[in-house]
C-alpha cells in the first residue's frame, strides 16, 4: 500500500512540475511591460558555449517599459545582442558598449493575437504532459494489480484518485492560460 501512496505523490509532483514549467514559459510572453523573464532564458554564445543570459549578466527593469542588461564580462555584449536579435522578441537592443537597453514597444493587436496562440500551444503541451503522467500512473497501477500487490478495489480507488489529480491540474492549466490571455489582450 505504501508503493501506491508513493505513486500518487510522484504523479502529483510530476504534474505540478509540468504546470510550473508552463507558468515559467508564460513569463516569457510579453505583455507590453518589461520583465526579466522575457530574456533571462535566451541562449547566448559565450566563448563558444551556449549559456543562459541570466548566467552571464544582470537583468533589471528600471522603468516599466525598459529592460537593462549588464553583462559581467564586457566581451559578451556582442553575443548578447546577436541572441536578442535572433530571438522572436521583436525588440532591437541599444548598446553603449557597457550595458544593453531593451525598450519594450507597445504590442500591436496582431502581435498580441500571435502571443495568445503561443500561450494556447504551450498550455496544450502542458495538458499533454499531465495526461502522459496519468497514463504512466495508470499503467503502474494495473501492473501492481496484476502482480497481486494491490486488490481490485485498491486499483479502482487509485485510478479514480489519479483521474481527480489529472482533472485538477488540467483545470489549473486552463485557468492560467485564460489569465495570461486576458493579460495579453489588455491594451
């Protein structure tokens, strides 16, 4: 019976991690406000190695519509500028040789709709992850019942619990998606 509780805890944790990852990704979809999450995950060519921007520079928001990136090593500025230009941000970096400024422009209606599509796509990926974890847990439950580790009643209860977990996480994903969509569409 302890294995079963562990299985439920593991499934809960894995589903929670999928939702957390989606929420972090949502931070990268800009809403016209400056947020370090927009750029901190960008991969920069730093001495021949792909490195996250947040690992080689400080990222601040001194104004609501401005990001300032200050690399700890000035030789990284060129690589950071290239990574920003190659990204899908649609923002042109302004550099003075020491720091990079990213003025965040107003989003057009079309660009907002594009971001909403990306949010929906990412939410669907998270729902698929959650359903895959449900499938894995259900398979483990069925194996345990076949191996006579649990009774048929325990199996039914566990399958029901896993489905409830899945429903809760899918509902949470949908709510987060709706919130982000509302935030993106506000002018």
